[in-house]
C-alpha cells in the first residue's frame, strides 16, 4: 500500500509538466552530503554519497517554469554510540517537483516538494544480535516526503551546474517498541529526519 501511495503521489507531482508541449529532457549526476536531525544521542555525523537521474524541465525563456526529476540517491549517516562505530547507507528513489524562477536565461532558483521511497538499507559496524531486528528495512519507514530548493546555472548551452538542499518531514524510523530484539545502537529515535545537500552537474537536451 505504501508503494502504491508513492506511485500515486509521484504522478500528481509530475502532472504539471505534462501540460506543457515544450519540455526539455536532461541528465544529472553529483554528490550528496547527508546527515540526520535528532540523532545526537548516537553521535551521528555526515556521510557522502551520490545522486544520479533524469529530469523534465520547461524552457528557460520565461520568468516561471517547472522541473520534475527521477533520481537515485545514496545517503545515510555515520554513528558513534556506546563504543560502537559504523555507517548507515540508504538508497532512495527521489521525485522532486519544483517551481523554477528563471534569471536572465543563465540561472534558476528552484523550490518545491519532494517524495522519496527507500529501496535498500545497510548498516556496517553494528548488529542487535537478533535476526528479525537486523532486517534493516523493517526498521525504516519506506516512504518519505519534504521540501527541496536550490540554485542552478547554465554557463554554456545545455550544460548546467547546481546546488540543492533537501529537508525531510517524515521520520526515518518506525516506533522502536515494534523491534523484536530491542533498540539497535545505530538507532537515533523516531524523530530522526534526513537533511541532504546536493552538488551536481548535468545536461539538458
């Protein structure tokens, strides 16, 4: 049901672009610098990853436009808790749907909503000792949502460079009372949320 809700939400976010006949297809790739809020109890630190995907964008001639993207994003965090250190790696599909303000045809301000679906999660350096609890995906909420915003420049025709920040509103983890083997050492609490800074480059055809 959660994946079905994700698909429905994605269609609604992508719908505004389909109303425009003049749409450009693009590719982008870059680096993630990810962290989580509400995780001081486990000494959580930032972790680098990558983002890659495709996008549909309106032309840059007018003042206002739209951008919709389909991205693969690797994020997560490092932790240091009770003499245990390690890393949590999380692979998401991101679907940002953004409003664009064009500035002189060479720069854009982008802001809007984003939904995400967790594909895979791994933890290095920690285990609860309980096989049920160590099924990492069972600990996480698969569906996430939030806001995204940033700036992008196009110094040469088609080529682009940008920076963006993603702020999640959904909790990363499920209620710990449902964990059969107790709370893992890498678990920061039910209020932990993603923060990701992205630096990227790409090309719009």
